[in-house]
């Protein structure tokens, strides 16, 4: 039941669920995990929320729908939340993954049942059946989104998310190795060094990109995640890399991502191009330009354009 206090309408958790689209169970999980929101209590001890809290929750829900993780945004100032929401609204969004898709539903069921061996087998079979490119775009990308959303809503534990990530990495590494065997690594071009900067610990997006680069015949050098900028520069020169490919997930702020990209470009001093991808990078299109910001679907075209530009310089 709603009450009024200091001209601020107080609503219970059921009304907040209807108004924001955030499930009651999720609100309780956030309260425990992030100490947010902090509802008051009515005479019966039931949770009640202010209008300011409801407005903030609506913004957060909008951002989560655009790929942000709640743990990274629930404590941001209101102005920054509004800015992120405006950027998200301008960003062209891909259709959300279909949780009822048979392949996705099967994999999610295996994850929640902790049937790791069967999950690995199912993913290996899907990769052989679909081919590596479609496996990445049609299964791995939407499944990774579903897993992230389930963790954010409290439906998956951290260890379950980690089990998925480890299983996926083993399957993807084997597939990438097979694809790379068809390329002469010494002669292949471009030479692409893939990694993340220290503020980004998620590497699944990077792994998906590596698979698609390998299919295009590029020579890929993976450093894993959270590599210091100085080491990225050293590795770029040691491997004579043409391109440094970075991944920035939704949990990284645009300002922090841009700061790292700018510093890296300055330190590379033209030794290699810098390409970026991921949910956060998509919001940097205006600053970086479309030739530097890629999604999975744009990788093939970017490699082709790079080769064409180099051929034109030679001729």
C-alpha cells in the first residue's frame, strides 16, 4: 500500500516492480549485493521506495537493457546515469537474444544444472554443425549476454558464470587453433595483437573477435586480459603487430576507456592501429570513428579494408 511522506509518494516493492520492470527478487538481490536501493519500511515492516529511488531504478533498468552491469552503475551520480542513458538511447541496439531459442535454452539449462561435460559436448557439436563464424555470432554472443543478464538478476551464481566462461574458452581455443592452422602465421596480414587494458577483466568478447579474425586469415597474438599499457606497447613492437585490438565491456565507463585508448595511441606513436570492440566501445564511435570501432559483424569488412589500403600504398 502506498503512503505519502513530505510530498514524496512512497510505494511498495510490488508497485516498484510494475513501474520499473525490475523483478522483486532482483531488487532484493541488489539490496544484499550492492547495498542498493535502501528502501524504508512501513508500519508492517514492508519495503517502501521514494520517487527518487524509482526514477533512479528506471534509469538503471534502461542501462542494463543496453548491456551495462548493475554493479558498475548503481552507485553512479544521477547526472552520469542520465548521460549514459542518453548515449544508450542513441546507440543502435541489436535485437535482444531469444531465451526461448532451443540451442540457447539447452545451454542455459546445462549451465544451471552444473552439467559441465555435457555443456562442453553440446558446444563442440554446435561449433561443428554451424561452423565457427555462425557458432560465434548465433550461439556464443547471445548466450554470453543471457549468462550475464542471469548473473546480474541473481539467477546465476558467480561460480556458475565462471564455469560457463571456462567451458567456452576451452571450446573456442580448440576451434581457433584449427582455424589458424590454415594460415601461414609469418606471412599472414594483418598481424593483430588482442588484449584488454588493466581496467577490463572480461575476455570472452576478445575471444570471439579472435575467432573471427582467424577466419579472415589474420595472424592473431593473444595476451589475455588486463595487460599494462607499457607491456602492450612492448609486445606490439616485439611481434611487429599491425593492429592492437582491445575489448571494453559494458561495465567500463566511456571516460575510462577513452583515457586508456588515448594513452595507448600516444605510446604506440603510430607503430600500430588501435581497434576497439565491445558494448562500451560502441558508445565511442563519435570520438574514435567507425573505422576503429568494430562489432563482430564488422570484422570481416575491417580486415578487407585494411588489406585494400595497404595494397594501395604499395601500388
